[in-house]
C-alpha cells in the first residue's frame, strides 16, 4: 500500500514553509489561509521530508 502525504489543516498555521520548500506537492489555499496537498501521491521524498521537518505546526505527515 502506497503512502500519501497529508496536512492536518486544523493544525496548519498558514506559514507557507511547505509551499516554499516543495511547491510541486503543496500549495497555499487563499480562501482557507492554510496549506494544502495538491499531489497526495507525493513527489520527491527529500523535498517532502524537509517540509515535514521544517513545519512549525508539525501538521504534515505520511499516511
């Protein structure tokens, strides 16, 4: 079973760090003022891992 990247939007503070680090997987939802996953199947794992590690709200994870 493949893993997918997810954001807990309740915890997201809208800092856009993940978007800056990995824009091919994450985007900023202007209406919600939070980040969202635009490519749940993932992308470059090093880029996603850096976003997970850099997230100040610790709301990004693999499922």
